[in-house]
């Protein structure tokens, strides 16, 4: 039977290719080496379990140890070469991918740099334009201020013959207003030739929202001449009216709203001038003219006159 089996195996080997025959011969050689391996008798004697064909047992599981087939040096060399080839291919692929990624990243960085440069140039242009616009706005603002000053000056000069009279009772009607003013001017010791025609016109103003209810509205009078207006102002400042129905009446020049607001800023200075008994008058558009010891001093801002008063001996 053994002879028959060997003959069959030889016939089968002939039908295989050379490569397959070599592979099959190696497998049979491994099996032959495995079953014909020498057995350690001391190991078999110390073991209480008998094994077929004297195969060794595993110390931990008690099962038969399976002896792994050992690769030949040629197969080991082939396996290492194949693994090296696979690793080299993967490494080359990774290198290509990384090179592609780096190339894309480099291109993106270059593109971002170009865009940043363009944006920087645009920002510089915008800053230049903004600077020019600011300069233009400053010039326009200066021109606007100059025009407003001229307009205010023209309005004030148009009111040069006007006076504003305050604290005339509301009980004095428009029809009786001329007679009341004539009596008031006589109390100021102003000679009036024609009581019926000493003023161009007179009327009450509309009541401002901020004016208290118990205070009467101001009256505007238009004099025929600037000299008569100045005469009334001078008499109103110099004449004492501590008693009578005219004691609370006050006379002011009629000025534009802008000029009145500007002169309000000088109130701290005018109060100190009165305390020091210094004479002053207003100049146009908004100047304070102070006379001291025969010398005239002109101030166009509150800071200047305050500094002058502080250094005054």
C-alpha cells in the first residue's frame, strides 16, 4: 500500500507545475520533520498523560502543542523584499500626496499674500482719501463758521436801532403801550418832542416755552435813530429807579440769538468787572471792551479776560 501511495504521489507531482511541486515538496518535508522529530523520554515519563506519537503537551492548557512550520531563508528573504516593496510604494504615495498638499498650501499662501497686498494698498488709498476729506471738511467748516459770523453780524447790524424792554406788565395793552413807554422815557429824563411819533414801532414777542407763567413777555421797540437808542440805553443804566412802577423795568440791546448765546459765556467776566468797578462795553461780533486807567483792553474769549483779571493788581 505504501508503494502504491508513493507512486500516486509521484504521479501527482508530475502533473503540477515546477513552482507548485517545489511548494508541495517543502510542505511534505516539514510534515516529515515534524513526525520524525526525536522525543525526550524524561518528559514523557514525568507526564501522567500519554499522547499519541509521543507529542508534547502544553504546560498551561494540557493540549497538544502545534509546532509551527519554519520558513526557509529563501522564503524569509522573499517576504522581506515584498514588505519592503509595499512600504516603499506606500511611502512614495504618501510623499506624492504631501507634495501635492504642500503645493496647494503654498499656492494658497501666495494667493493670500497677494490679496493682503492688494487690501493694504486699498487701505492706504482709503486713508489718503479720508485725510483729504477731513482737510476739506475742516476748510468747509471754517468757511461755514465765517459765513455764520457774517450772517450774525449782518443781523445784529440790522437790529442796531432796536431795544428789548423787559418786565412791562401784561396788563399794558398794545394800544396803551406807546403812552406807557413815553412816560417811562420821561422818567429816564429823556426829552421827547412828539409823544405820538417818538418810536418807529413797538410790539410784544411771543412767549418762549422756558419763560415762567408769571413773567411778562419782552417788548421790542424800533427807534428812529441809533443815537436815540444809545440815549435810552445810557439813561436806563445811569438813572436810579428804586421806587415807582418803572423800578423793575430793564432795557437791553436787541441782538440775534447767536450773539446772545455767545455773550452769556462772558457772564463770569462781567460779574468780576462789576465787582472791581471797571467800565466795559460790547463790541461786534462778540468782544468785551474794558477801560482801565484810560487804557482800552479788548477781549474776544472768556479765558483771555479771566487771565487778565487774575493778573490785575
